[in-house]
C-alpha cells in the first residue's frame, strides 16, 4: 500500500515555498499498531508527510524550467527534530521552504505544526529520477490535481 500523507496543498510558490495540510485520522492504517489505546503518528510518517510536500515543491520548480519528466526521490533527512506528539484528530499544517533546486535535485527546510505549535522540523534533500511511463505520469498528475484543487480533473 502506498501512503499518501498529504490531504491538500494550500499554497505552491516554486521555488520558494509550499504549504499543505494532513488531517490525522484514527482510521489511518498507521494507528492499527502504533499504539493501541494511544494513537501517536510515527515520526517516520511525519517525515514522509513533509517529504511529499517538499517533493511537490522541487518538482514544481523544475516544471517551471520546462522539465515535466522528473520525479523527486527523498535521499537525505538532516537535523530532524520531533518536538511534540501528533495524535489522531490533529490537523497537521506543513510548510516547506526551498533552499536550492537544480538539475540533479533539491533541498527544502520542512516544518510541521499542530495548532500553531511546531511539532517537527527537518532539512530534506531530493534527487531527481526521470519518469517516462505515461501511466505513471498520468497518475502523478491526478494526485497533484487532487492535492491542489480537490479534483482529479485537470484545472
């Protein structure tokens, strides 16, 4: 199963910043075992939420340069800090600030907040992989459209 840990992109201004939301729900599969009776979002899933938003930001930066065939792959996580627990029922507000984007990849500073309180932060680096499979490209456009507009249809 592929985890989509971003519900909506609320702002996308490549290459500078992106913001989004993940509404953490008790029905999320991650809470089946983490932890029964005390549902806490695993730190790895918080990082993945931030990485999905960061990947969108660096990919959008390259699309502005005419490169529509690149997929961002998370390659490093630096300076990760988890300051507070994220629990079922929380609305996690995500923000990624672009540090650098070039032909080989990019780097962002990622922040996660709940009720305005910083819960996690990290510096994330991405490498680009070239994607040529039309089915995969169509699926990626569909997910991006849902994140940006709430619909799989092209805007």
